[in-house]
C-alpha cells in the first residue's frame, strides 16, 4: 500500500549511515536467542539460539568473540561472532546477569545476582580465579579503563563496591540512591556514573575519592515520577554526552556531560534498559524489553530514526565494528 | 475563447480570494488558532495515550503531538473548504455570484478556478501552521515540507469541492451553523485525524468501517504519508475519486437548468 516516493529521504539517510559491516547483537531474555542486526540496513539478518535467559553480552577487544551471560544455565557462553557457533562455556557462578571484561581481556568480572558475590573468571584458563563477597543482589559491573578498579553495584544494599583488581580485595563502598542497576566509567576513568532505578537518579562518583560529586534528576512532562527508572548509562568518547535509559518511562535522557544538564528526552520503545554505541559512535541502540524491539538513535541529529522488532524481552546489546 | 481568457478569469478569481483572505486578518488568525489549540492543549492532555505502536509511515515511536499534525492540517483544509462554501452563499446573496456565472467561460472552469483559489488560501494557512508547529518542537523531516505540497493541493481541492457542493444546496447564510454541526464535526471525529484507526477498531467495528470510507480519513492519510515523503496509493485513489464525485455533483448543482436549487424551489 505505501511505497517510497522520493528517494531524497533515503539519500539523506545514506549520507549519515555508518560504515558498512557493523553488526549488532541483541540478547532476547525470554526467547533464549540472539538477534543479529545489520547496522547499515537496520534489519534483523539472523537469530541464533543460545543458552537459557541470556542477559548481559559483551565482545572481546577485536570483536571475534562474544561472551553471553546465560543466567538460567549458570554459565557464560563464548560465541564465535564470525560463525555464530558457541565455542565453549566459562564457569560463572550462580545466575550471572551483568559482567565486564578487563581491558587486557584476561579476566571477566561477573555479578552473581542470587549469591551476593562477584565471580572473577580467568578467561584463557576457563577457570574461576577468585570470588569477592559484595552486597545483596549484585548487578552492575564495570572495570576502569586502566584496569585498576572493578566496581559492582548491589541492588538491595544500594552500594557501589570498589574492588582493587591487583590486590583482589574489596577496598571501599559508596552509598548511592535506591536500587543501583548499572555503572559506567568515563573514557579517562576519572568519573563513575551509576544509575539508581528506584531512586530515579544518576550519581557521578569521583574515582579518586569514591565520593558522590553530583546527582542528576529526571523530569519528563506528562510522565509520573515513579515511572522514571534509570538503568543503562552510556558516555560518548568525546565527553560531550551521557545517555541514560529510563526504563518504563520509555525515554532515553540526553545529558550534556560537561554541564550535567538534561538536554533532551528521546521517545523509544517500552521499558528501555540497556544502550550501546556503534564503534564509530554515530548511532546508539537501545533495548526495549516490553515492546520487544530495539530503537536506533542518530547522534548527529539526536533523533530516534527507527525501531526494529527483535525477539522477546531484548536485554543486552553488543556491536561489532 | 482563447487560453488568455481562461488565464485572465482564473487569475481574477484567485486574486480576489487571496485578497479577501489577506484583508481578513481575524480569519487568518482564527484559522491558525483552532489547530494550535488542539495541538498545544488537547494533545498535551493525551500525550501518554499513544506512543505504544508503530504504524506506517512512522518508523519508530511518536508522540501524540506528532500523530495529530496531519489531522490538524486536514482540519485547516476542511474548515477552509466550509469557509469557501460560506463565502459562496454570501456571494450569491450579494449578487456577485451572478456576475461570475454569467461569464461566457464554461461553468465547470469557473467553479474549478474558485476551488483552486480556496485551495491556495488553505495551503498558505497550512504552511503557517506547520512552521509554528516546528517552532514548538514537532519533528518533521525537512523534505516533507516539499513532498506534502501535491497532497495538500489534492486534499484541498477535494474538501473545497465538498464545500462547493454544500453551498449549491444551502439557500441562506443562516443555515451555515447546521453545516458545522452535521458536516464538519462528524467528518473530523469519524476519521483518522485524532486517533489511529486500529484503535477505533478495538472499540467499535462499525465506527471503524465508517472511518475507513470517510474521504476525510483518506485526505489525512495522504497528507500523513506525504509529510514523510511517501505515497499512500490507496488514499490517493480514494481522495481523487472523492474529488471527481464532489466536483461533478457541484457543477451539476450550480447548473440552473438541472441543479438542486430549482427542484427544492418547486418542492416548496
């Protein structure tokens, strides 16, 4: 019924389209699968069956391997991104949800939601290197760019736990707002951004002092305060923007990372949780768990250009360059 | 009759209509305020009601404000069409209609010129409205401002033809309030202007079917797709067909030998 008339719009899009060959992986929590999206055509090219309840996913440095938290299988799967085949499993502790890879690729830091520990896996040896007791319901994980700090957020204890990766001990805790879900270091590793789902805020913590320096609040016209539940956070490498996924508020907040003012709220699908940039940082993908799709934000125009249907309960996103 | 005569007549009719419009600042203001009230007051209240489903031509979630823009554009043209019909009834009462119709040019040409004049006025109003909407932060693709023009011409002609047909049957100015109640409101509310039809279908299949055959729905959908540089062929077909039917009936209605008026006069 409806057909494109003028190619003008397509030309405009094509001019700003990122380089070819970028592949987006999205974990579908309820379907036990990954949706693979071509970042140029913005179409799902294939769906790969993986372990039970896949949530956090992350790529190794060269993008050849994808690590998948198969939460209900209590394991981390390792997938060859070229073939889509599962190569092997890594031990993970119970119910792995989010994890972070050390910059040197040697260790995976895994939050075990049910058992209140962080499990650190030696990736080449495929063995658990050590475990660290943290607060109740560990969830967010991040490793600083220089690899000295691993941080974990515990949803019930409402704390950020600082793990010294050289000494392999927990050295400090920082209290944040209710139900911290996600942590993200800036590129220089000087600041840590932590979202609080129930608190409805994002805290910015100084890495040197472990003190909260600033708290950002959100306010969207026509949306109740309790629906604004920040989860995923992404910072642009150029230091200009921070993006925060606001869960059932169905919006992504665009924050000026210099002034910490919220500049804009972008409407995306329902219950947006996690975010990921394309490697060239021209686009940001969002996983919308309830509407079962992924929205694509164009950074130059700061608009949502498309929403792509994927499997049920899309959760994690990883993008290969 | 040479082309020159035709051109001169068309020019005269369009110029008169545009001049009349420009001299009536209140009318211009009213034409803008009406859709803006809907956009800024009504839509703000319904903001959370939508944004849960993606329908063509949209590629992602949209706010309610964005959804009703084409509907409000259609509303401008609908009111303008009715306004033209009002002015034709007025012209007839004042006698200037007679001056127009005694011209040696064919009647269908004179009436089409009149339609074009009204459509030109409505398009001026629409662009003014779109610019204001843009200033209030409604996102529209820039190319849409260009691609919507042909759709506006067709929908403007079609809605103008409805007004013209009505004016051929209305005897007195006072009856215009009736037209408002019995034509404009059902036309506007029983369409996709304010709510997507799938939403209507959820509450009543009958209403959904009425909406689906309403020419105004198709005019709005034609404008909606055109704003995103796309063609909704089904709506294009329906709008063109409606234009042909209404214009044909209006030309018939204005024929003194066969029109609707003499028959009504005889019936009295």
